[in-house]
């Protein structure tokens, strides 16, 4: 199974009285989402299942990919890393799964995948971490296939 963790692009600070879920991408964030979305689209299989947090900034990031996606409430800000892996059906899913979410949860999920421990890893805004496990249930077959940042994508 392949699992890609994609952190949302740069977002505006919350305005007074605005919910965290309503924060939108900045102009820079929209550019980041398009660039990374184009790269991911060129790499992902057509059968990829795409799940996004319900936050506006993650939905706008997902729009940069140009593919259909499902909103998954368990991916909202403050989610538990185990919820991310459960939503992805890790490692039993047959298809590639792309999760669009938030820090610190994505970094915690990445650390859990790679080390089996609870740690705080930082995933840069608009970056994607691609994990692959060749044999379900065999953690020794897990590897980090790619890490890509939006500013590294060639236009």
C-alpha cells in the first residue's frame, strides 16, 4: 500500500471571530497547492483514494490536485495520528491513499509510521511525504518513497 500525507498550503491567519476551519489559503498558498497538485497528479495512480480534512484550507489545497476527493471529519485539525491511519485503512488498503491534512497530526503520523513511536515531526506547508509498504502487516517492508516540497516542483 502507498500512503501520501500532504499538508495544506499556506493559509491566512484567523480573523477575529473566525473559526479555524474557515481559514482560506493565501495567494502564495494557492500557488503552492497548484504546483504540488500538478506534481502529485503526474505521480498518483488513477485509482488513488483522496481524503481531505473538512477545513477550508485543506479543501482548497485538494482543489489544486484537480481530482475528486472525499471530506473525512476524522482528519480535522487536532485529529489523532491513529485516526489518520485508520481513515486510510493503513496498511490493508488495496489502493493508494492520499490524505490532505494538518500539522502536527501529519508529522506525528509520519513518525509513527517510520519509527513506531510517538514523536513530533514537522511537515512543511504544501509538502507531501509518500510512504510505501510492499507487504501488508510487515513493518520491515515499509519505506519512505518520496518527500516533495512545492518550492521544488519545476514549473
